[in-house]
C-alpha cells in the first residue's frame, strides 16, 4: 500500500508539533508571527495535512478517476523522502530562523513538489471526465499556486531582499491552501465517498459541476483584487458564502443518511463542517472589525480552519480509508483462493469502534484547549496540558494506523501461506 508511508508519517509530525508545545513558553503564542507558531503551523499544514492528502492521491486516482501515478512505488518513495526532509528542515529553520536549514527545506520541498506535480499532470489527459476529476484538476492547480507562494516566502526568509513584502501575501497563501487545495480536494473525494460509505443521498449535479469551478474563479478574483478596497471585501464575502455551501450541504446529506448507526468517523465529518462554518462567520466579522481582539480572533479562526476543519476531516478519513484499504487488499488476495474463509468479515475489525471513539474525544479535547490558548488564556500549566493532550492524540492515531498495518501484514501472510497450489 503505497499511501501508507504518508499516512503513518503524518501523526509523527503531529508528535513533533506536540513536543514544540511542551517546550514552549506562553509568550510564544502572542501572534501568528512568533517563531513557535510559524513552525507549528507548517508542521501541521505540511507535516500532517499535506502528507496525508498527497499520499491519498496515490490511492484515489485509480479508484475515482481510472488512472495511476507512473512508477507508483519508486515515485511515492522519492516524494515521501524529500517531503520529510524538507518539512523537518522547514520546522527547524522557522523555529530557529536558520537560513541554512531554510535553504535545504526549500530545495527538498521544491524537488518533492516538482516530482509530484509532473507525475500528476502527466495523468490529467487520461482522467475520466467526472465532477470529481475537474475538482481534482482545480485542486492540483491550487496546490501549485500555494506551494509556489510558500517557496517564495522561504526565499524571503533566507534573503529578505528577494521578497521584501512577502508577509502581505500570507493571507492569499492561506486562502489558496485552505479553500483552493484542501476544500476542492475534499469536495472531489466526498462527492464519491459520502454517499458510498455513509449511504446518504447523492450530492446534486449542479453542486458537483459548478461549485468547485465557482470557488476557484472567485479565488482568482480575490487574489487579483485589493483586499482592503470595497471590491476586495465584496469578493471575499462572495467567496466565503460560496465556499460555505459545501459544508452546509454536507451536513444536510449526513442528516438524511439511510443508515443511522453511530458512525464515529461521521462525528469527525460533522465537526469539520461545523468548524468551517464558524470560521467563515469569524472571517466575515474580521473584514469589518479592527479592535483590540483582532489578533486573537485571527488565531481562533486559523485554529478552527486548520484543526477544526482540515485536521478533523483528515483524521476521520484516515480512520475510514485505512480500514477500507486493508479490507480491499485482503479481499484481492483472498480471491486467488476463495475456498478459504475471508479473514476479515468487516472493516470495523481493523480499527474497532472504541478506539475510534477515544481518538475523537482526544481530538476534541485538544481542539478545545488550543482554542482557549489562542483566545488569550495562556497559563503555563494550560500550555503544558495542551502539549500533553496533543501528544496523546497523535500518539493514539499513530498506534491505530500501525495496528491496522500489523493486522494487514499478519492476515496477508496467513492468506499467502495457505494458498492452494495451482
């Protein structure tokens, strides 16, 4: 399973971020520009979120779009290795403002992205023409824009004269990352897996066909307009309201599902959609607010966007997709010798429901504590408690994924050992 190396690396970067929190002082949470929060933000966005989403694409493309990445094993190994090196150096470089580490990070990340984008773009012509394929195309283009801006920012950190005012572009960078790359990719995947996994009605054709394109076009318009102008603010309002259609409709579909079982992964989906909508309300408020709580509200909005929305959704998808991949791969091995009993009767045996529930409770406690920290209550004990809960959350996720991998290896070995000779 080529994606698994990406999946299992993601919580390891989460553990690195937790250790940074444990070593931090409350004063390092003063604004989003502190060395700590810069390192933590990129540890989460690249080390956890991007790592999982890039890995998932190696599996999603054949299933949803009928194409595979070229030389999947060797490509995924190279992309993963250079991504790990680049992210580690970026976290360390931002935390210590070390130009040498930032230079290595820029080179390694540029190499990883170049490999990934070249391979992905080469497969675009062969993709099936579906709403998901168009959303993935737009998401890929958004990721290219996001990473290009990010690498330019790294250049600005290494040598300020190369990009003197890069901080003024960080909001655009965040919008392309959260709304362009992440939201559009989530749309593409959910158009298929929400109805399939959770037995909901299908997303309407108008939403699948037009919403991703509308979001992308509005992002382009926002990027070209002056955010402080009336036109700029109006374009941001339209973008926010348009993007909010997706989480609102997803919550509606979840409420209409035919199978009303207490599916833990759906808790993550619901949390993600609600967090997005709350972050959208805060964002709209901030367009017209310039008071003393501006910095705090920005941090809360970022927390809800990155953790409440993206991390919640990715964690829920990992708890659903990894068992599905284990079950699917075992089934393919079993088909070669169907006289034997299928070793796994259902996917919930891979990551049992009680373990998934513990994962959700740990995640929600971590999210709540971080929101309290970002709101200004920055007691030393609370910061350390948050670091410990964060460490527990990512360690538990790593345990769940490794347990799934061990189960797969064990059952696959048993199937192989007991195959009848042809």
